[in-house]
C-alpha cells in the first residue's frame, strides 16, 4: 500500500478521536478520544519512518507511547480527585472558570 | 548726559518704570500711600525735564536719531529690536505726555486724599506704569515695540478706569474699554504681521525708506493700512468703536484727564501720524479715515448736547475732537492733525481737571446739582472758561489755530462732506460747552452745592507760572482747610499751569500763523470764528438769558434728540450682536460638543462595554466548548493556508 | 491479491469500526472495550509496517496498561451495575462537521502531495537499530523519559491516595 493510504487511515482515525473529544460528556470518555488521536499520530510516525527508511520515527513513536501512558495515568488521577470533591464525572459540570 | 538725546530719552522712559517696579515690589512703600505718590511724581518730573531737553536737542538735527538693541534673534540678523526713535515729533509728544502726567499726578494727591493709603499706592503704581507704556508707544522705533506698549497702555487704562473696582459700573466700564479697544487691536496686529510679510521689517525708518524708494508692491498695502486704522479706531474712539469712552468716565477724574484727553486716546492718532508714509500710498483708506472722522465729530457733538453729567459732556467732546484729528489726517495733512492733538491735549486736560474740582466741591457729577459756582470757585471758573474758549476755537486761545488748520486741511484735501460736518460740529461744540459754563458757573445756585476747599495760595503762584514749562510743585503745604472755596494748591497749581500754557499757545499761534502745506482760503477764518461765536451766542440766549427756551430747542430737534438720548443705538447694536450672535453661536457649539462630540465618545464606550459583555459569554468554562473552538479554528486555519477540498 | 494489501484493508476496517465504536457507544465500559480492539488493530498496522518491536510495545503498554487503568478509573467514578449513563451531547452536529472537515482537508492535502509510493527494502535490523539509537544518540531523552514516568507515578499515587 502506498504511504498515502496509511496517512489517510491515520487522518480518519484522528478526526474520529476529535469527534469523540468534542461530543463525549464523561471525562473518561474524553480521555478515550484523546487516546484515539494519539494512536493516529503514532501510525503516521511509523508510516513515515518506514517509507523514508529510517528508524528515528520509531524511536519517536516509542517515546510518544510512553508519555501517553504517563499522561493517561495522571489524567485519570485528576478525574478521580474531581469526582471525590464534586461528586461528578461529567466534564460540562466543571465550569467554575467561566467568565 | 545733558547733551545726549538718547540717554535723555531713555532716562525719561525708564524713570517711571523704575518707580512702578519700586512701588509694586516694595509692599510697605505701596501701603504707605503718600510716599509712593512722591516716588511716582519725582520719576515723572524727571521724565518731563529730560523730555524737554531732548526736544531741544532733537530740533537741532535734521535726521531722526535712532538707537536700537537686538532683542529676538533670527538667522538674518535680529528679528525684533527694542530702542528709541528721537525726532521733533516724538519728543514733542513726550513733552505732552509727561507734562500732563506730572500735573495730573500732583492734582491727584489732593483729589484722592480721602482714599486709603494702600489704594493710593496702587493708584500711583498704575500711573507710573501708564506713563512708561505711553512713552514706549511714542518713542517706539518699530511696530512690534509699539504694539507691545500699545497693549500695555490698554491694560493700564483698564486698571485705572476700574480703580474703584468695588463699584460695579466702574468694573463694567473698565472691561468695556478693554474689549472695545481689543477689537481694534486685533486689526492692528494683523496689519503689523501683514506688513512684516510684505516688507520684511518692523522698523519705521526702514519701512519709510522702502516705500519712498518704491521698492514695495503697493497692491496689498490697502488692507494693511486699513488694519492699522482699525487699531487706531479702537484706541481713538472713532465711530463705531467710540462706545467705551463715555463709560470710561467711571474712573477718577484725573485719570480721565490724563488718559481720555491727552494721552491714550491720542495714541491712535499718533500711530497714523507715524505711519503717514504708508497711508499716503493708499488714498482710499485715507478717504475712509476722513469720512469716519467727520461722522464721529458730528455724531459725538450731537450726543454731547443731551448729556447731563459734566464728565460725559467732556467725554463726547473728546470723541468729537478726535474725529477732527482723524479727518485732517484723512485729508492727507497729518501735521495739522498732530498740531490739534497737542493743543487739544492741553485744554482738554485743563477742562477735565477743572470739572474734577467742581465735582470735588459739589460731590456730584450731575449738572443739575451745580449752579452759580463762579462765586464759590472763582479760580476754577476762570480756568474752565479759558479751556472752553480754547475748545470752541476763539482767537487768542489754544484751539483756534489748530482747529483752523484742521478745517483748512479738510478743504484742501477736497473732502467737502467732512468739512461741513466739522463746521457743524464746531458750532455744536461751542454751544454745548458754553451750555456747561452757563449752567454750572452762572445762574441760580442749587441746594446740593457742598463745601469747596481752602483759601487759595494760588494768587501768589500765578506770577511764577508765566514760563512755558512746569516748575517744581513738589512742596506740599499740608494745611488744607475745608471751609468752602477754591481748591487747594495741589489742585489749583496744575489748573493754572495748563490754563496759562493754553493762553500762551493761543497767543503765539494767533500772532505767528503755523506753517502749513496748504493755502487757507481767506474766508475760512472769519467763517470759523463766526460759527464759534454763533454757538456761544445760542448757548447764552438759551441758558443764561432764557430768551430761547431750552425745551423748544429740544422739541425742534425731536427725532434727533431721541436718537441722541439712545446714543444712536450703537451700544444696543453691540449688545444685540453679543447676545444673539455670539451667545447663540456658543449655544450651538455647546450643543454640538455635548451631543455630537461627547455623544460619539459615549456611544463608542457603550458599544465597547456591551461588546465586552457579549464576548464574555465565550468563556463558558467547559472544556468541550474550548476544544470545539480549537478544532473549528484549526479547520479555518487550514482553509486559510490555501487548502481546498 | 497481495497479502499485504488484504491485511491492510481488514485491519483498516477493524480499526475504523472500533474507533467509531469508542466514540458512539453510550455505555462507557463498552467504549473501553472498543478502544482495546482499536489498539490491537493498531498493533497489527505496525506489523504491516515492519515495526515488530513497536507492535509489541503497543500491545504491552496500551492494550495492557492503559486499558487497565481506565477500567479502574471508571469503576471508581461510576456505578457500572444497573445504570446506563446518558451521553448525549449538544455538540454532535458541530463536532461532526468540524471532524469531517478536517479529515477532508487532510485527505485532499495528502492526495495532492508528492509522497512515496513504494516502500524501500525491508531489513530485519529494525529492532536492533532502535535499540542502538536509544542507547547512543537518544540516550538523554531515554533517561528523561524514565524520570518523567517516575514523576507521573508519584503524582498519580499522590492524587489518588485515600482520603484521611
């Protein structure tokens, strides 16, 4: 398959994830959407890395995966904290910074 | 130094300035009153002596003497200079100014003796400043210095007219004088700027040189001379800017004698005399000057006939005589106008000071409170009649020759209309002045005649005043009894001095006719004398003998009389212009400012606030909205960067 | 047909289908399961791209670790048993338009771009070179990553500590 196929696949995946982030009410649901977006980015990186005959992209992807893991852990810890203090896990209820 | 005209003139001009500074700065001196008066009188006396000597020296050299110092620098030499210009004209004017100023200041010592010392000090400070500024105008070598001193003269007149500032009429009169002359001064300033633009210099001698060597394009000169004339109109009370002079009588009488008879009002005439070479190039403007002068002379004479306040009569008389001077200048013979300026200064000051003595005795300005005062105030009566005869133009008295010169000049210039106006005014002048004499000094005494001043020592001094210049009147006898009778030495002295000068001038000119540039027609002198005598006769018949009824005379000229009582509605015209035009315009501008200018700002600020309120709603606080906005923005950005489907 | 092409289409369909499942399912737990499927499909794509090591890492970390953590978070913050949480949102239309727009834009850019068609020769050395790079050229980021993970670990355990 040509490179453009992989890139298009990644783009579709990215926008599905974006749609999820925008529309999900539950905070954890938003995080799942973010996961999808990051996944798409990783596919992009690996595809470019393979088609340009270099391993640097894969190293980059490795780092991205690790950082994503850390980020998810922390994000969920925050969700738990908010749930504990305000008894809600719905993102739209967290609007105390509104103007 | 007694042979250096420049040093003498500088001394003359700067001595009163030094007196003013001293009195103004050293508070104890001013608050003490009489010592400040002494300082001022000493200074102006010094000026008088220096001026006389300078005149003697100036008359002996053919060319004017000029001494100037650089003041404002510029690339091509000095932009503005200060200095003195000494020639027979300016030194003669200096003598008039300092002479009248000295006599007035001495006279004021007694006239204002009831003033508190602090006020007296203030008065003499103003007097010194005025003398300095008037002399500044007289010896100014360039138009810029002239203008600055001219404005200073205006300020001093405001200060002196409004001397009794607690009186509302006095304050208003001072303001009116200031504003009316200011209207003319705008013209003067414009004229000065224009002539600088045209000729590149302010200096009078240089301008004369340029004009006489035909180095100037004279097409723009008409506007310039008209603007200069506007300034003269204001200060010299020509129609219609004459309205301030009668009201200015609210000031103390010595002030009127100094400012509104001999010096400040003559500044306008003097200006035209100094710049006659400019006006000679614009005959149209000169014609205007002549006609306005004639109208002023006649109108003021009519107005003087219906006045009941003695000072108002004299004020309108001054306006009328100023019209005479201007007409002579307009006819092209500035010398005749200048001569009349000099003689008028002497006898009008005399008349004012005499009126002051009467007012001081009677404690009222109104002629209905006066009558039969010749018995009580014989000296005052004599000097007043001398002054009146001079003003009426009777031979052997001062005004005779100069009035004749003016009439002859008007004829020689070909201005028949103004000539007839002047002739009529001469008749009226004799009439209304002798009306004053007969009503005030003769006829039945009125109940309100108060007590006059002490027994006079003036008889002794009459012999001393035979000379042509003032002696030292500084010694104050200190004993002034108030037991009815002629005024004391300090007031009588100046009166007699002026009276004798008037007689001397009159006698001299009657016997040696002044040189004139034109030929007097033979019939002019008899006609003029007849006109004067006719006026005197009419006044005699009406007011002394009661042979002609004053009421019948009044009703004979009914409409004119009514118009005269309303001051020909000139004041009303100015007031209407102010109220309707100026205030109306101000209201319109105010409305525009409030609703349009401010309105625009208020609308913009209101929109800003409302916009801010609306935009605030974007901050919902919800992450989902923010991310949506982010994504939408990303899409827009992608489009903008050249993407398309 | 080329096995690679066939594999690609199957994996692509699975991936996109499970992604749609993640965002469209009402039940949160079901979303997580769909996510697990999509992560595994991604690992398959990596295999297609000859990135074996990354496929392994993907399965280990993502499908193993992340899913576990998310499940626990859901357990803590939501009652799963007997309750279906409504997840309708007001931004469906807007979000749909924006997402569709973005994908259209990117796809058009890709189609117009000059990208390679054929892949170069595959070597069996990919994993080896990754390891070499990690320990030589990219050693510093590698170590920093370790610190980052440590920091994240400490922070997460602090945040999620039991209340006293």
